[in-house]
C-alpha cells in the first residue's frame, strides 16, 4: 500500500500534466491567481485522464 506522501506526489504529477495538456500555467505552491475556469479545466482533464487510464488497464487485463 502506498504512503500518503506517495499518493500526494502521484496526484500532483497528474495535476501538473493535466495543466500542461490544457495550457494552464500551474506553479508548485500558490495558484490562487487561477480563474475558476482554469481550475475547472485542470480538474476535468485529470478526471478524463484517470478514466482513460482505468479503462485501458481493465481492457488489457481482461484479454
């Protein structure tokens, strides 16, 4: 089982990748200057990527 620090690091990595994919300038640390639209687009991309990853894992394991 992964530790809390590993989980946070993994989610932060996913968040940074999602921000890059949607073109939102995300910094480590404070990001209070982001608009709600920008923050929402990052969250939406994260969910989209996680669903895609889950679907790919299940499709490959069922073959």
